[in-house]
């Protein structure tokens, strides 16, 4: 079953691991993603080994290693973000909840260990003995690497019943590697897609994020739909399929969303997710047909859905805020006659820290609509955004402060002081030249009188943010 494979070059540090085990009479193999990626000549981070040595014996061989999980994996740090992970042979059996084997059983042989792995391309082992590299490949993973296919090890339905996350892993691997999913494996996903509901939100999010960050994210999302997984993960996005737009749009909402994702210049999965769902409010806000079709307020409705998705996938508070803002404010205009004040309001809404991401989303949105990546208006808009950010911007930049307001008007501390500063700020925003102490002090009594006079009129409530 073994054969020479000269193109695989192993670093000295890795050869040393093989030798250290073999000196003590243990079996040792490189397995999983490392072997797959070596054969594909792709970069990877973790070197996964499997052995017949128990964890205690492994630790003895590598005093600098640590071991703290129920799978018996011993980790040896190699470099930043790079580990050697050694796990004793395992076999898995008795799944009852579609995600965890009820009991992990140690295996006696490499063959047992390989047959519990998910896909043939992940079930190849590599040996190194007497300066020779050998490959053990009982499920013909190398053939599938050649054919660029993701195929389940043995019966796909059984494998997905054991662990439903494998369905999502299939699509993730497919979008990272640019491989297709083998026919029977894909049919088994379609048939069992509903089992994905058994999987924890965090594990789903990790895979979804890997799909988004991958080389072929749009193909991945398309496979999520055709495999029916999307129906259980993000039905709100599935609803965009076939939703026509008004005449000047060449694509329906689904096609546009995928094309935008495919063109997103940001590598950040969150920005890519925002790009994918920026129009997710359209299916519910669509009114009228043909050229008359409108989607009023779709960005407001979309932002609400974004918040729901943040909860569903347990995003951090920071990421939910970013997602909400990117979706809520994606519908901005780059019209050249806008005032500086309008531009500042836009920056305040989006948040300075998200501005670059918002512009990248717009670039993707444009390409995804069949337009050029930019226009003279868009370029001018970017230039003006940079310029207005150099001018006074927050209340703190005003040339007078709250103490001076209280002193000059002889009023006590309270909300009124803030309101007065806010009013001054708006004035300076309109005209930055007005940010001078003397001018602002002169304005104080006028603004004070105006505010007291209008104190009885009520304001509309503000839209809630997450
Ligand atoms: P990457 O590290 O790029 O995410 P990988 O293939 O190395 O890809 P890991 O999650 O690191 O994926 O898993 C290492 C190996 O363990 C896989 O190649 C596969 O052989 C096996 N494996 C991982 N998850 C599962 C699973 N849910 N079911 C069966 N085997 C699995
Ligand atoms: Mg790995």
C-alpha cells in the first residue's frame, strides 16, 4: 500500500519527530490536513500525527509538550500559529446525538484511525522511515485529490449521522480547495441537511467564517443553498433567490449578493459576510413588479436581520456592531454636491473604524451589479471623506468646554449644558471657520434662548442600535 513520493519534502524538525518515536519502538504517522496539503503543495499550519503510543509516553518523549483534552492530543508548539499535534490512534463508535461519539475508543491500528476520518482526502497517512517517505491511502484519497473531489470515507449518510458538522466541512473544504463534492456525498448532504440543527452555533460559525474567508466564497455559499443547508442556517438569505430587481439592475438579489461577495476586496470574513447579506432586507421589502419594483427601507429591515444573525451565530459584541453598521448604512450616496456636514454625519453613523470596510463593501456592491469598481464620483467622495476627517469633528474639538458654558450663562451642571455644546457643534460642523473661542462665546446666549424656547417641542424617537 506504500509507495515513494519524492516531491514531499519534510523539514528536519518533522523528521526528528518520526525518529524520536521510532527509536522507542512506537509507530508514528503524519495524517489529516497536513498530508493533504503537502500533496497539494498548499501552505498549512498544524502538523498532525497519530501514533500507537499513549499520551503519557508521548509527553515523556517531548518534555516541552502539553496535554489537556479528552482526545489525548499532545501539543508541541513549533512557531507562531504552528503546532505539532500528536493524537493516539482512535476509533469512534456509538454516536447518539449527531455530533459527539458517546464514547471515544482508542484504536489499535492506523487503519482504524483512518476509517473514522471524514473525507478520503483527509484519510491519507504519511510515514517516514529509513529516510524514505511512504503513503498509506486505503480510501484512495490521492485519486480524489487528482480528480479534485470531496468524497466521504465509506457510507456518507452514516458519516453525516455520526457528526452532522461534516456536511458543512465538506462545503468548507470545497470552497478552500476549489474541489467539487462527489455525487453520492452531495446527495447525502441534501437528504440530511436538517441534521445541522443539532450542531452548536459556534462550530457552525467557525465553518461559515472559513467558507467566507476562502478562495471561492461565492461557490461555497451557492453550495450551501443547493445542498439545502442554507435553509436551516440563513433562511432569510435563501429567500433572496430569484427575487427580481427593478429594470436598471441586471441581476436578481441572490445573484447580486453572490457576485458582490465574490468581488469583495476585503479578506475579513465579517466584512465579506456583511457584503453577502447587505441586501438581505430586500425579499421582505419588495413592492411592485418590473420597472416599478421598490425596496424602501431595505437597509433598516436588513440591519434588523443582521442583528438576529449575530445572535444566531453568537458573534462578539464588537462584530455584531460592525455587522449592523455595515448593513444599516450601506445605501449611502456619493453625490458630489453633499455638504461637509452630510459627510460627517455619514462618518458618525458608520464609525471611523469601519469606514474603510464600508468603502470596500461598496466596491463589491458595484462590481456585483455589473459596474466598474469605481467612478470619478466615488473617488471624489473618498477624497472628501479623508479631508473632512482632518477638520474638527467631535464636541471635544470645540474651542470652548462645558465649564465655560456654565460660567458664562450662570447655569448649573445638567443635560442643558450638553445640549448647548451639541448645538454649537452643529454650527461648527456646518462651518468649520466658526470654531473660534470669541465667536462661540458670543453665540452662547443666543443658543441658550433658542433651546429654552423650544424645550416644549418633542422629538421623534431614535432608531435603536444593538
Ligand atoms: P484545517 O486545519 O485547514 O481546518 P484539516 O483537514 O486539518 O483542515 P482539522 O479540523 O484540523 O481539519 O482536522 C484534522 C483532521 O481530523 C482532518 O483532516 C480529518 O482527517 C479529521 N477530522 C476533523 N474533523 C473531523 C470530523 N468532524 N469527522 C471526522 N474526521 C474529522
Ligand atoms: Mg488541521
